C-alpha cells in the first residue's frame, strides 16, 4: 500500500472530523467534486470502500492519529 499524499491526508482528516465535502471544498478553495476526487484517490490508496473504512484504515496504519480526531463535547459526555 502506498501512503497518502499530504492533500489526501488533510482532506481525509477533515472528513474524519465530520465535515462535508462542501465544507471541505469551501475551506480548501476547490469544488466539492474535487474533494470527492481527492477522497476517492485516498480510498484507492488505502484499499477502502468508503469514508468510514478509509478513516479506520488510516488510523490503523498510522496515516492519521487518533489524537487528530475531535469528539464533540456532547458525544464525549454521552460516552462517559
């Protein structure tokens, strides 16, 4: 498996933190279609079928760190 590019890692991290393609596109200054293409390329590199699996694989292989995933306060409180 090849590692993710810096852009793929950044976009996947934004997605992992609950952002939509449209939100990511606005922050990156690209179209939502471009975000979808970047994510699709990341899925292929990771061997993932979808966003959730890509995040799980990226965490497992060290492409993303668990400390980079932000849990909203209300979800954190509900889990406690």
